[in-house]
C-alpha cells in the first residue's frame, strides 16, 4: 500500500505545482499558459486518481 499512497502524493504534488504556475501566469496575463497548465494538470490528476482507485487491478 505504501507505493500506492506515494503515487497519489506525487500526483497531488505535480497538480499543485501546475496550479501554482497557472495562477502565476494568470497574474502575469498569460492566459494561454493558464489554459495549458489547467488542461495538463487536470489530465495528470485524473490519471493519478484513476490509477489510485484501480491499483489492485492494474498491478
């Protein structure tokens, strides 16, 4: 179970970093970067949550 939780923590960290980058880009007025960070961050988060939920069937 430790690896499963480590993967979730890593996904959460990457998503948090991308969210911070999106906020900083939004404050700078670079809305293309905001969209890209939100889009890719959402995909990474959805993949990570799906992996966490289906951990037993994947491995």
